[in-house]
C-alpha cells in the first residue's frame, strides 16, 4: 500500500484532525517492521589470490572474471557490512538492523552479552590454491590488541576435489622454540596434522589452533565476528604487485596453542532429523537433510537463528512471511520468531542451522 508523502510545511497547514491519522500511519509502518522475522542479505564477494570460480557458479550468479575466494553471507565487520536485500528493511546494514530491532533480533540475553553487536560471521570459501598457514587470537588477546572479539570457527566441507586436504592443529605438541625454528626453516607445515577431506567433514578451529585450508576445498565457515588473522607461513607466495605477503610472526607466537589437538568428524546423515554438529560457547550448529516439511519450534530459544542452504532449495514460512532459500544462500531468522516451517522444493534439501 502506498501512503501520501507530506513535507513538514504541508503538515503544519493541515487541520488538526489529520494529525492522529498521520500518527496512526507511522505506528502501522513501525508495527510492520517489528513483525518481520525473516531477513535475506546481498552476499559480499571477496577476490583473493588463492580464490577460484566456484562460488559464483554455486550461488547461480554470473561469472565476472574475478577469482572469488570468499563470499561473506552475513557480516557486521566494519567496512564489510551485509545489507538487507528485500522487504521493509531493504538497504539496512546488519549493524543498523541490529540497532533497530535490538533484542527482538538478537535475543534478550544475547543483546546484553554482546552489547548490541551481531556476534557471528558466515562465509563460503573456495580455495583454488592453498591458503596461508595461520592462527587467530582468542577473546582476551583480540580485545587487548584490536578491541574486538577473538575468532573461533567451524568448517563444513561442502565440496572437495579428489586430492583436497587441509591442515588443522599440530600432529604433536611443540615447544615455542621448535615452532620458531620451523618458521625460520620453512618447515612448519611438516608439524601440522594433515587431513584428506571429503564432502560432509566438519572441523572445529578454536582460537589459537594453527590451520590452513588446502586447494580443492569448498567450505562453509561459521565464526565469531572477527576478521583478525595472523599469517605464519605463505608458501613463498607473492601478491598481485609481486611483493611477498606480510607475515605476523611476533603476533602469532602469543596466540598459538602449541599442544596437539584436533576436532574433526564426519556426521552420519539422518533424513528428516536434525543432527547436532557443535555446541560451543560461541555458537551451536545442526545439520538438516530433509525431503519432507519440518516444523522448527523456537519459542523457548532466546536467540536469532541462521539457516544456510548447502544443497537444493526450500521454502521458509514464518507466520505471514514466506521466503525461498536456494542453494548457496543464507537467511537470518529474528529471535522474536516463535517458529517456522522448512519445506523442501523439488527433492532433498541440506541446511546448517546456527544460533548462539
């Protein structure tokens, strides 16, 4: 419905009786916004020197010649804020949406815990070449150095080339002295635990764990809302200007967990039944493989929910709202939403559900 637009001057000349009508219109529009539960966003494409061309194809978007390493699906990182792409809030950035809806979007406890900041970052990663060996700081170190949260993350392998592999953690406990020696000798990858990966593999990378995604991995990443990465080893690679990429050896040495640890598994698929993947202090995730409608009751969950479509497509229905969610796309469900129905379209659909 379209409403007349009144400038301030015209309002002042109108009869007093028209003012209650204008206030009603304003209230009605704000009510419409408050009842919104489902939000979709324009993806943010990140070209990288190690990226490929799989992300655009996966998301059914036209190729543009760039090597896209990452698609940021849901981000509140300054300078890379996701923007709502439809509905009454179209054009709002994720931080602006959070400010407008507050606990109705985040959940009451989350709004207090995170001070009104959206706490997660969702990505797709396409590694056509090896990523650097790197580590992320924990909360305390990140706050002291960068005034932001740390970065713990989960990887779900969406696709993998036949020889795809990645590194996750040390294969044995190192001393700081051996770490420094291996960095100088460029032999650090030899001390890392190497995994040959397959579709459906799950890895948890808590802050402090040294890791690297290898060529041929196509990954969905769920992480804390942080973009702090300390690069340790980069295979002698140069940037587009022919310069060696910057390393962060001193910063990394204080962030590293030198013990031998890993969290990797492959969940057993159960059709039409949620499978819990991870339950951490930062986020909880579950996997859905559906070939029939599923009702999700969120009435007791004091959190927003993120649904990431990995394969297929589905219809998401919540109260009066209905959104089609296609492969490679993400939807944010407000914490005020009491529940929804996921209806597969044209066969089986695979989703990751995430909340905090």
